[in-house]
């Protein structure tokens, strides 16, 4: 009987030990899974997002590779005890939480701008959007182009819709700026009563695009109110915080035709202004007198239709423009990096990458002004220009 009792107790102790070991293993596995998920989430974020995670109190513990070391992991575990993991790393983490300007290139001339004041509502502007094929109504054998990276038009449209744009900003009437197929898709998602959950955005465009826009949006009851035509020198307000001024842009037709538009967009809460013109065919001394901008968005790569006709001006003109506007940041518009085919595409010549362009500028004696930051970017990846409060007042620096 004694031997049988001892065997029973030994069996119970073995089962208890097995249960404790399995419980500890499961707990460790759960912790490891959480830390692995956190590391994967952080690693997948853009570099600008990693810097802005410090607002959530995470900055000292993270770098570009995720959690730095096991000691930090233990500190993070203690710090987050009882905190929902998804509340720190939601499935769609906003790329920016600091006040500033966020820029996302959507390929060709398409861009997504977000002015994030920190307090109050964000202002989102989609600029010259284009998804899918671009052919200028020409046969495919003559010219056809499409984005190289953002190949899924539905995904790009969804990104634009999710940003809840306050305005659609168009610089020219040509199809690579006012693209009818893209605008019709946005009309269905942003202006249809069945799908519209937010106020419809304003459509801001030069006079040359008016008839084209009426052909797309003219059947909407609010078309006359939604379409705002701005001539150079005219401006309008987006709510109380943001203003848009049209400037004289590039000439894309015969000499007697009026130039297209550039724009200066100013955010009062951020004390920040952005200038954009897609062809860089602008003499600032005659067309931009008195204009100052913190951020300049212009092409850095020349595009030529044969060696005798420039379609888009490049880095030398961009550097001169940045000097004149006293810009602190230049964001290269990568509108020449497309997948094109057809006879015309073979005639269009383009300079090399932004890095190679910078090298050529150096040997030409062209210097980027001291204090000007050239922000390289990739399609679909947001980049951020943060603003910092410099005193107790509202003054900010970027």
C-alpha cells in the first residue's frame, strides 16, 4: 500500500511539473509572438514614421531594425503591461503623428499631400492624380505609359479615398495632369451620394481645364460649386486654416496661349508654405515676384523631346528656384520615371537618377544652397517634413 501511494504521489507531481512547464512555454511563446509582431510592424514602417513614434513614448527604445536588445524588450514588456497591443500598433498606423507636411508620390505627376497641424483637422490634397494607362488619346503604337511601381489602380484610388481629400488640385489641362479615367473613378467614390460619407472635395484647376472638367463632373448638381477655376494671382481658402494661390506656370502650347498653373499652398497652423509646378519652365523673377515657400516640389530630371525641345526642365532650374523662393526643402517630383512604349516614348530623352543628377550639378559648378534639404522619395512611401515650435508662441521651424 505504501509503495502504491508513493507511486501515485510521484505521478501527480510529474503531471504538475508537466503542466507548469507547458504553461511557462505557452507564456513565453505568446510573449515572443508579441515581440516578433512588434518588430515586424516597426521594421515595415517608413523611416519618418520611426522618428515620430517618440510621441507615443517609444522613441528611445526603437531603431530602424526594431527593438534594439533583450534588455529593452524587458523594459518595453513592463511598460506595456496591461496595454492593448493593437492600440500601440494598429493595423493601419498613420505614418505621421507629429505636426508637419506629409508627401506621398503616386507616380507620374500624382501626389498626396497632408497638412497635419497636431491640433485640429488635417488637410489632405490630392494633386494631378493619375492611375492606370496614359495615352493622350493616341494609339498604343504611338504612345502609352503607366506607373512602374504602383501598378494596381484600385489600390491607389483606395489610398486617395481613405485620405478624405479636401481638394483635388490640377495644374494643367493635359491628360497627364487632368486624367479623365482617374477623375471618373474619383467621381464615383468621392462625389456619389451612395458612397459619399464626407463633404465632396473642391476641384481646383486652371482655365484651360474648365471644359474638360465640366464634361466629367457636369452632371453633378454641385458641379458649379465644386469646380473652382483659378487664374494666376487668384486664391481661395480651404476652410479657415489653408489658402491656395495660383501662380503663372509653364507654357505647354503655342506662344499666344496662356500659361498653365503652379500653386502656393499655405497652412496657417503650421506656418508652412509649399510651392509646386510640374514642368519647371518658370522664370521666378517675372512669374514669382514676392513669393516665398518653405518647401518646393519640382522635377530634378530633364525630359527632352529630341535634343531640340525641352518638355520638363531639370535640376539646374530647380536649384535656382529654391534659391529665389528661399526654400528650406526641395522634394524632387519623379514624373519622368514611368513605363512608356510607342514611337514617341523612344524620342523622349531623360536624365539619370537624382543621385547622378546631383553629381552632374557639382561638375557644372551648380551648388545646392547651404541649408536646403533635398528629400528623396519613392512611389507610395510617405516622407515627412516636421515642424517644431521654437518659442511659447506660434512660431515654428521646419
